[in-house]
């Protein structure tokens, strides 16, 4: 099997991260500190556990995404730009019905 290096391709490459936590869940730093830590990035998602953290405060990152890490003991799932209505009657319990409702944004 040949493994190709994708970074040798022509195009525009953006630097970013979607898996970042703040003190809003189990992160070590508040939101504004996380913004400073990733100040040179092109995009950033804040994906606190079981919470959608509102983007507030000063930042130099041009594009930020709301995200959530749905965290049960069995598995974790990262959702980027989730509809806020998933927080209505939110549960991170791992069931097929709950996962389906969360991923399509329908409150259970």
C-alpha cells in the first residue's frame, strides 16, 4: 500500500482545530486564553463537553465555530455548528434514538 503525503498537493491549506475545551467543561483555560493560544490559526471550534460555549470576547482568529462534544461513558461524538435546539431536553446517554435525535437536531 502506498501512503501519499497530502501536504504535497497544491492548494490553500488552513490551520485550525475543532477539538478544544475551556473551563466551561474540563478544559484548563477560560475562553479568552484559548483564543490567545490559537491566535495564529485560521479557524477554531470550541467543543466543550455537553455544552455549546458561546463565542465572546476579543480574538484574532478569523473564523470560529460553535461545537459540542457529546460525551457519554460509552463514546464521544463531536458536532460542529450544531443547532441550539439540541440543548432542549439534552441528554448524552448513549442510545440509538438519542444519537439520531442529536445528530439531526431534533429534541427528544
